[in-house]
């Protein structure tokens, strides 16, 4: 099966990890399962759900600090 590599932000990665039904479930399987459940997720709708608080992400203070201190491409370029 062909694969694609994508970039996602840490909060979405953590959400995918937490959404696994078992440790060996792949992210592709998580996304397929959610699609089959009737949820119509797009990249934009997933981002909105996370940033609006509709999807609750539980992260440690250390993880939050890492996310807040990430260098952005715009910051590096200027």
C-alpha cells in the first residue's frame, strides 16, 4: 500500500495517540475508524475542533511549554 508523509502539530499528534484503541493501532487505522463512525473530519475541521475546545486535549505542562516555544517558519525567516 502506498503511503504519504504529512506534517502535523504536536497537539494533533497527541490527540491521535490518545485516540488509539490499542498501542499497535496505526494513525491510518484511527483516522479510518473515525471516518467510518460518521464524523466528517477535514484538516480544517479537526483544527477548529481542537482550537475551539470541542475536542479536549490533555497535555502536561511540559508538553504545553514545548508547543508554545516552538519556532515557527515565519519567525525563523524574519
